[in-house]
């Protein structure tokens, strides 16, 4: 029995990792088997890397799916907001049409007011002329009354002297000529 550690680790009936009865005692395994054993270890390492990469890919794919889901959800919300904004813009457009109509009505009303103001201005000028005529007429009445006072005043003054409380008539107020414009 061999005394080496590798021989001790081998299962009974095995020699150099091969069944002892298959190969004779002097059998030496081919050199490529050592390379194959190293290849097996390398493949295990590659398998670990591939599994780790596959797990990373699955995580990234899940995260990518989540991001795409969020993007579609946000896009849906954005479309809803755009629809609401479109409705509000249509409402604002209708309000602007109403404002335009109101402004057109105001322009026509202002045009009518200009005609009414011209008529009102004409009426005010006529009233001013009438007030001036009345002032002149009152001035003439005042003048006539003064003339009447001067005619009747001396006789009335003589009559006032017979009255017990009469102080005498001072005469008519001075003449105020009409205002000229």
C-alpha cells in the first residue's frame, strides 16, 4: 500500500484515481489527464463566474423591467396631464373668443357713445346759450325795475315820510350789466 497522502485519500480499490483492477501496477496515466483535471477546475471556476454573471444579469434585467414599468407609468401620467392641459387650453381659447366678442361690442358701444356725446355736447351748448339768454333777460328786468324805481321812487319816498316807522327808500340797487362770453 502506498504511504503518500494522495493514496491515503483515495477510496479502497482505487489507484491514481482509477480502479486498481483496470490498470496494471506499472501503469502510468497519460499526461493529458493532468491537463484535463486542471481544465475541470478551470471549468468549475468559469461556471462560478458564469453563474455570478447570470445572477447579475437577472438582477439587472429585473431592475430594467422595473425602470421600463416606471417609465410607462410616468408616460401614462404625462399623457393624462397633457389631455387635461389640452382641455384647459380649449377652455381658455373659448374664453378668449368671448373676450374678443366683448371687446367688439365695447368698440361698437364706444362708437355709439361718441355719437351720443356729440349730441350731448350740442345740447350743452344750447343750454349754455339759453342760460346766457336768461341772464340777459334777468339783467333787462333788473334794468327795467331800476327805471321803474327811479320813476316811482321819489313819490314813494314822500309817502314813506308819512309812515310812522318809515326810514326812507334808499333807491334801486346799482345796475349789473349782463355777462358777455
